[in-house]
């Protein structure tokens, strides 16, 4: 954003700058899949069954759960069941399909940050992203950070972001891996770093 325009028109009364806008729930989910290079852009086809968590119980519960990643298909191809709504989508303001909506709500609540931190889908995609990064042999530390930033933000990191990444990675390397984890230390470190990048506001906001 142009800093000079922000000073002259801080409230965008004269539309000098495009207002910051959070992207929709479907776009956030598709963006996570795109960042991990798992997005299936195939057009058309039947809907993918809803992934059922252990907490999604009740009358009419389907016998079978769909895959956690929705088979990589775009959100528009995910099945919507009125009594078994996907928690991540609801948290990011996808309308509840009980009635029609003329306009979506756009909220900014703690549950959204908690979802990006704890949702098994986001964690899964961060792991996939880390594994694909490490599969590329011979990359320097700077090239690894650039690889991640290009896939999440479509830009190169700043010098300050390189430095912060180095500090963060160094801190992660000092943490002992959990005994139940089947991932090696290096994969765990880069998984956590990728996960942290997916939690940045820049990933879900258009600036």
C-alpha cells in the first residue's frame, strides 16, 4: 500500500487505497491447499463427502466420513450438510444454510486464530508443505524461506523476515520432538514453521 496515499486519505474517503479485506472461508481453505500444492483444480464432478469429526454426532449423521482434505477439491465441490457443517467454514463466516443471506458477515474473532492453529486440516497441509520443501535437495536456508513465502504470499521475504525466520527455526530446533510423533526432527521443525506462516494475517487478508 502507498504510504503517501494513506497519509492523505487514512480513512479512504476518497478511495485512495483499497480497504483491507479478509478473504472468504472457501478462499482460505483453497489457499491452504494451493500453498501445499495439494489443490485439485479439476472442474465439475460429484460433491465430496463432509469430513466428520468425533464431535459431529446426532440424528442423520452419515455412515461414512469424507477425507480430511476433501480429496484436494476446491471448496465449491465440498458437500454441505445442514446439520453437519464444517467447523472451519462456519468459523470464517460461511453462511449457515438454514435461510438465504443477502450479504455475508465478516467477523474478526479469537476462534478464527484458534482454528488456524488447531484445525487438523491446516496441520495436515503444513506437514505436506514441509515434506515437499525438504524433498528438494540442496536448497539453502534462504531458498527454503523464499520457497515458502512464494507459495503462501506470492512474494519474496524481506531481509527482516529472513532474520525472524532464522531465529524462529533456531528456537524450534531446541525443542525436543514429541515421543508419539512419527516425523523426524527436521520435518517437525519445518512443519511448525509452515504452520506459523499459514497463521499470519497476510495469508487471509487482501492488503
